[in-house]
């Protein structure tokens, strides 16, 4: 998947969240709803997060240099990790704090129908954002099951956008339900409970994202499908007798490959180099994700 395609999913989310954040802020001021205020802060946090993702994607595209010979691809994982932490702190913890505060104050919701209308409008916009993210994800799943893709993908920006969109919709539905309960039962405690539930949803999603980004930051192998394709390609080469070791590392959108192989027969160093160069060239043609390849012959 190209960086342009990934960026489209981020832009969908940014446009939707900015419109939603403005609407929620106005509604929060007019209704005095804790759930609505929590949702407004959540949406502004999401806007900041998407800007950080776009910044990270731009930084990750810088070419290799003397100090960073493998490029800057991992910077995208760093900014994705920062986004997950912000979602945890600003979104989740503040929403819980606001809910606890409202439990103590017991301030009733004003103009409840405005709050309900804004929440309904926000659910529609957020659904379009989620649809945009799923559309981009479907382009790269290539028949793989959704949960299998989610488990193995190395596309951190899509994982983050998907997590944010799901958390946003769940939060909006939660706020919608608790605002109605608070109005129908004439009890502001339900509004406060809604804010706490929204915070809990954000904490769960952000913890999931933090764990996924940590794995990518500390270094993770390439997607299992890519690893399998590499092994199949090398094993199918008629001049390769054995594979001693294959290591892959995901670096942003690209893969580094290292390995040791045994070449059939007794060959001189010139022939061994020609064989390996030919194999590496054909590998990169089949799998353009492989940017660096370090394969050496061995006899063990």
C-alpha cells in the first residue's frame, strides 16, 4: 500500500473529526453536558493525533543518510506511539476525570435535543471516516480475513486511524444513550456515568494501540505472508541447496532481509556472488517491499 493511500484514510478522519469537534464544542457549551464535553475533547485530540500521523508519514519518507543508513521509516512508528499515548492521557483520563467531577456537581443537561442532534450528526460523519479507513484497508488485505490482517499488519497509521474511528463511534453511541437516559430519568448522574464509560472505551483502545506500536518500535519481522513468499522464492531457486537462516525486519513500509544459504556444488566466489545477486534482484522485483537485502553463502 502506498503512503498516498494511507494518507487518504488519515485525511478522511481529520476532516470528519474537525467538523465533529466544532459541533460538539458548541453543544457542550450550550447543554452543559459532561458526556458532550468529553466527546468534544476527544474529537479535538483526534484532530491533533491525525496531524501527528501525517507529520510522521512525511518524516518517514526521508531518504537514508550517513547517520541513518536504513532510512527513517521507523519514525512513523514513533509518532503512532505518541498518538496512542495522547489518546490514553488526553482522551481517556480526562473523560474519566470529567465524569467523576460531574458526579459530584450533579449539573443537569440543558437543551438536550441539541446534544442529541449533534451526537447523531457526529455518528454519521464518524461512520464515513470509518468507511474511508476500511476502504483503504480492503485494498491491502487481498482476501485475508480482517482480524488476521489486524493481527499481522505493519501499517501503523491504519491501525491508529481504525482504532480512533472505532473508539469514536463507540463513544458517540455511549454518549447518545446516556444523554437520553439522563433526560428521560431527569437524573444528571447518567450523563456523568456516560463520560466515565467513554473514558474507559478510550483507555482500552489506546492500550491496544500502545501495545501494537511498542512491538513495531522495538523491531518486528515482516508480515508472515512476506516471510513465506521469501522462503518459497529462495527454495524454488535450482541453484540453492539449503537455507540456514532468514531474518526480516520491518522498517516503516519497507523490509530488510538478511540470510545465509548454501549453494549447490563447489562454486568459486565469483559464481556465488552472481547467484546471490541474481536471486536478490528477482526477490526485490517480486516483493518491492524489500529495500535492503544481505544474503551470504555458507557451508554449515
